């Protein structure tokens, strides 16, 4: 799993969350300008360059191999399944 780690604060931002994190930190809202509400190629390139610029300062890119780090996608699927099973039991399904 890849992440960015701030060398002064030790804050970690996972690569999957980097776009949302950067745009939020900079206060940027992107309105898709392409057909069917999609981002244009230029918008995608600009977002990527903004992410690269943001993490070029006090951040280093790392690979995390720690087995204690949860697989977020798996954890979300598990929580959703448990929630659904709880609803099924509640409603007798």
C-alpha cells in the first residue's frame, strides 16, 4: 500500500485518498467540464500535477507493508455486510 508521510508532522495520507485530501486542503472544488459530466483530460492532468506539487514539499512517498494496516476496501465490505445482516434479522428476512 502506498502513502505519503509528512516528515515534520508524521501525518499519513494513503495514495487512494490523495486527490480528495489535496483538493480539500487547498479548498478547491472541481466542476467537470467534459461531456456527460465527466472531467476533461486537461482537468485530470491539472489535478494530477496539483497532487504532485502538494506532496513535493515536506512529504515522502512510502510503501507500507505492515500487516496491522487494515485493507480499507475489505473492512468497508465487511461492515456493509454486517449492517445488511443486522437489517435482515431485524425485519425477519
